[in-house]
């Protein structure tokens, strides 16, 4: 899977959609058009090489899980 860096706008959009917002309500929160939401998601899908929103969600979830863990340091 390609390494990807999300823009702040992409992160905001993904967070809103993960909370259950529709494209329309997410667009309203971000003060953009629903078409812009579609374009942002299409750009992400193209960058990650996936074909639909389900695959996009899986890819983003995988990337998050793969990059978040840090070793827990046990104190002696």
C-alpha cells in the first residue's frame, strides 16, 4: 500500500464521514460543495489505488493502525 499523507481538509472530511455525516452535511460543516466532497474522496481513492468507499475506509483504517502503535516503555 502506498504511503500517503492526508491534508488537514482530508482529515476533517474523513472524521465527519466516520461520525456518520452524509456528503451533504459534511460539505455544510466544511463550507464546501457536495461535489468537492466527492472530488476529495475520488482523489484519495486514486492515491490509494482503491475503487470504492468501502475499500477506501479499509485502506485508511489499515494505514491508521499500521502507523499508530508505538512501543510501550516499561520502567525498571
